[in-house]
C-alpha cells in the first residue's frame, strides 16, 4: 500500500473502500470490516468500536491512519482514524486505482490516426462512426471486470496492443488484408462500454443487465450492422467485421457463437488470447521472487506461473508504434 510512515510508528494515506461491512463483535460492540485498496494492491482492515460506521460505504475515497499488524500470518490494517476524503485534500484518483501507462486520450488519437489513413473507405467509415459515438467511454473504460486489463483506460490499452501485434503479423504474412484485420482488432471489444457497468472509481463494478443477456460479442456485431446500414456500406463487407467480432473468443466454450472462418478472424482471435495471457502471466510473476512459482492462476487454466528471472522487466508494458 502507498502509505506514508509517521514518526509514531503509524502510517496514513488515501485509499478506496473496496468493501465496507458493519459487523458485531463477541462483546456486542460494532466494528467495520473493510478492504482498503490503491493502485499497488489491497489490504484487509478493521475499525473497532465503529459507532459512526454509517458515514462510510464501498467505493468511497477515505483517508486512514493506523498500523499494519499480522493476523493469521497475513497483513491487516488496524484503523485508528478514518474520514471521507474531500477535493481539497488534493489526492489523485490515478494513485488509487490501476490505470494504463498510456492515457486514454493518447491511445484514442493513436488508433484514429491509423484509421484515418485507411484506403478502404468502407472500413474507415464504420470504425470511425462507432468510435466517435463512444469516445467518452472508450478513453476511460477497463477491458474487463476482474481479469486482463481491468484498469482505467485498459480497454484501449488492450486494443492498441492487439493493433500493434496485428501490424507486425501483416508485415510477415503478405496474404493478410491489413485494414480488415486492424478494423476487427479496433472494434473487437468496443461493446464492453455497453456491457460493463462503471463504478465511481472508473473501474467496472459489474455487468449491465443487457450486457449479461447479450454480451459484447453479439452487441459489437449489432453496432457494426447498424453503422454499416446507416453509412451505406455493402452488407458483404459489414459481414466480415461482424464475423470477426462474433468469433474472436475462438470457441463456443468462451462465448463465440461461431469459430473463425477466414485468416484475419483467426489472427484476431489468437492475438486477443495472446495479449490477455501475457498480461495475466506478467502480473503473476511480478508477485514472486525469481526462481519461484506463483499461486495457481484461475484465468490461466489454474496453472502456476514460474518466474525464471531472465526477463529485463517482468511488468506488462507494450511498445506501441504510432
């Protein structure tokens, strides 16, 4: 946690209340059972004798002071003072939530610069129309609720990562239609701004009801169809983009109603899976010493991930090419 150490042995800092529940101790007194979080991680916490617990709720930004103690072999924060944060405190939300290293506005501009250079006016028109309609959410939305790129601006970071890899694939394989592949890559997760419900912190707190019922693959294809009809784009070309969005999860077990049926769709599906796996593996090895294994990772088929210690930097970071 990004706490500041004090001379009296305590520490303090601004955190987000990821969880805040009022409970009753064995002696009948009320206390708050909390999880505090910032962009470095989270820690369980207790506020004993919490008569004013009604002042606090999940997703609030608060300032806390207290001590880190050991409970059952793990760190726990014992709160001595807590209060709601105010704008005059001057804290930065970016210090409290995971965020992409490259800002959403910059990523959006990088993507749209590539689209504006397309020679295929149909693909250019559809991608531009959908992105311009959703710009406000695109520049800040996470790519997931809990798994890969679940951070502020994570959606466009993941998208730009795939676009960057896709351009390298096109450089190697000359039979790939670059603008079709890039269009599918840019649009593949666009409907997550509709599927996910944003919290006060800029992260996702759950799924919308339509998002649960329909999902971003189908909704993304619907957005392409609607845009193409509006712009007069041939149905045959719109169908290619729709297929790429519907098939990018690869197999029915992961939500795709169809499997990829042409090379650009296959590449998109593979790159999407690859970027997500690199993100998850990088995060797992960051938490363990060289020569050690991580805990089992549910998102990686329950595998332990080994930190061989040979990487120049274990942190996930993409070298984007504008």
